[in-house]
């Protein structure tokens, strides 16, 4: 753990794709490019380093891996060697994190299996942090889709109270509708046809090639957040959306932002800075650094109840538990090793069972309305017209017209602009799994809408913990939920 120039305790994350591990040894020593990379990383002093293309780090009994450990003062891990002989890796600063588990993966379904560890902050040992270093397939949109779906399986631990930090070389650009600084590629001008096949799909309606954005679309639809995009929007940081690869390759469409980190919806609120680090002198990919404030990161309990007090409203003198462990919330009750059994984990002496206190309808209404008022005030200050998505959840074969009319009445009364009107008929399951709800979250991420209008809480979820979790995800995106009927009047 390091500090910012304001002496604020922070956790630093770094992802770096070092081209072919810097190259082969020269006279029995790692090459100059490898040494330059270690010097840059050492100067940033990350607490967690996600590495890609550790080509020679397995050779000679992991000699180069151990050399990096000594140079960085960190503990290193290697992923399984994949089809491209460019394994992923991870380095952990053990003063900051305890390594609870290193999870290895077989090659299938990966081209390059990720490096996967379960970490815990030394001073917050009750919260698991799922850490993933990935290098997604360069050659196949279908392979990247499968690999992204596997990442979601790891991220599912968020629903049990874990944190998520994942990143690396995504091998495709983010959705440009998210407000990217790098303009999208005109694929009609790309002369490298193989590269075009690697990075595009054919639009059956037009016959034109369209850039793949499945990785970004799927991870963000699932509630994960891109800190570079967050820093550009919420923190007004310049340069965070800069290209990380493709420099000097006009035949492939030019520079792209394909190296990215993703965080869960609570950790994203702890982001204080994002920097794209120029590595032109020794690699074909720039590195990306994300800085998290220990004072601003807070975790929900395992039952997904965020119960977070809006910033600026905490009573004077009340305790603030730092990153990943809010005061008064019970820690996860899990075994000391990560079990894949379907049997619920036993309670340990370190984590005695405690009764969860769930928010009632009045508390949920207060949380939602506080988010709504903050969002509207921010938009009013910016002189921005409010754009919303109207949404309803109905039973299969039920006509949604009446419920959608109620949402439109709210929009008309408030003089907002309805940019999207849609509904799901999937039943009252998890909102994150509904296709039209995912569409609205994607529109929110793209800046097409600022919030969602529904009739009542049951359109989101009748269960208070799931409803509160959805409010937290909206809050992390600076969005809001407006209702025609309040939570207390359902």
C-alpha cells in the first residue's frame, strides 16, 4: 500500500503486456527491454501487477519469474501455458495482500488461460478479492466471447460479497458509445484483412464488417466497470482513455484502447486516478495504472445489501471502515479454502454467524431519492436535458402498455426525454439477467440515458436486497431510478 501526494493511503493496480516478455536472454541475462519494464514498474510501486506475454518466465525453473520477484519485491504467479506460449502472470505485494488461493486453469476453453488468485487485504482479511490477469484470444471473436463468459463465472463471486479486480489485453476495443477518446476504425480502409477478420463480425443486414465489442458490452452489462471511463467521466481526468496498442500499424486501423482493467461496482467508487503509461521504448503495449483510495472503497455484505451512506451525509465522527470493509457489516462466512461444493460453507470461529439487517422500504426509498436528487442536480448544473429509459417487468404474454403508460406519465410530468421504452417478460428473477434491463444499463454506460423510470420497486425486484444491489449499480454509474409509485406504496 502506498500514498498519493496528499498522503492518502491508496492501492495501486497495474496491467502490462510486455511484448514477448522483453525477448530472449542475452548472454544469460534478461534483455534490456525486460529490465526497462521492471524499472518502470518499480517506480510505480504497484500493489497488484497483471502481466501478459510472460513468454520466457517459465524457462530454466522459472528463472526470469524469480528475477522479477526480486526486482519488484513482489510475489509472482504464472498461468498455464496456452496455445501461443505467451502465458499470463500476476505479481502481488504481500505487505498489502495475503494470497488466499492461486487457482490454475486448463487450456480449454482458453487460448491463453488467465492467472487467477483469491487475495485478501492484510487489514481486512474477511473479504475475498477475485484477481484475474487475462490475455483474450487475438484471432477469434467467438473465442473471446467464450473467454468473456468464463470471466463472468469468476465475477459471480461478487454476489457472495467478494470484490473483483480483473484486466489485461482484451484484444478488442471498448464500445465507442461509451464516450471513447479514440475514434472507431473505418474498416473499409483497413488493408490487413486477417486483422479485420480477428476483430470484426459481419453485419448480416448490411454486409459490412462491424468491430467486436462483446468483451466490454458483456462485462459492463454484468455490472463491472471500466475505471478509465469512470475517471474520464466522473473525475474529469484527461488522457485516461488513451490508446494502449496498435501504434505504428495503420494497416490495422491505428491505435486502440485494448488494455483495460475492470472493477466491481463498489470498488469503482474508490478510483482516484488512472494513467496510461508510455512504454514505447520497450513494448508494443502501453501499461495502465489504476489508483484506489483506501478511504473511499466500501463493500456490501455477502447477501448483496449495499447499505452505503451517500457521500456527504455520514454523521460527524461516525466510523469509516476503509477499502472493502464498511463498519457494522458482517464479514463473509466462508471456509479458509475456496470450495466448489454445493453445500453451504461452514461458519468458522473467525466469522461467527450474525443476523443480517436488511433495509426496509422507507430506507430504500430514501436511498433511491437521494440518488435521484444528486443526479438531477448534477445534470441541471451542467445544463443537460434529462434523458431516460422507460421500463416495465411483466409476466409472459402480459400486455406491458398500461405499466409503460404510467412511466411515460412520469416522464411527461417532469419534462424529461424518453430515449428508450422497453420491457422484459422474464419474471421476477435477477435484474442482471434480463436482456432489456441489460440494454438499459448499456445505454446508461454509453451516455444515451441518465436514468431509468419504472412503475414500482417490483419492476426491479420485490426482494429488498436485490433491489438495493441494483440501486448501488446505478449509483456507481452516476445513474438514477425514478418510480411512479414509491417503495412504501406498493
